């Protein structure tokens, strides 16, 4: 699996926020986060959205029509975060 720095960072955020007993390397970056993939649910999505907001200083809206696409996988979530912030913000989030 080829993970970018941001993929690892977001993977760690998911694991820490949701108290998952896995390593980032256990997450396939293109596998589903919800349902059959990592098995997250809607409550997990709310917790994760709050953690992302606190960490990266931008708001994820619950009424965004693209939420299914944004939260599809670790990679799609990382890509969305990258589109919302600058590289310097990524580095300071560590």
C-alpha cells in the first residue's frame, strides 16, 4: 500500500478518534470506511467530522451532497482534506 503523509495522518486521526484497535497499515486506502470495509457507522462519521474540523480548521457540512464520496475511503477523505487546506496547515496538524 502506498500511503501519502496525509493518508497516514488521516488514518491516525480515524484510529485515535474512534478508538480503533488497528494500525494505519491495516487500512487499505481505497477500501470503504463504512459498511463492509472498515465498518464505520453514522455516529463514527459525526465524530470523525468533528475531529477533522478541530484538526484541520474547516467545517464538513452534514448536508453536503458529496459526503458519501468524501467519506468513501481513507484516500478520498485525505484528498478532500488536501483540497481544503494548504500544505503548511497539514504540517502544523501533526
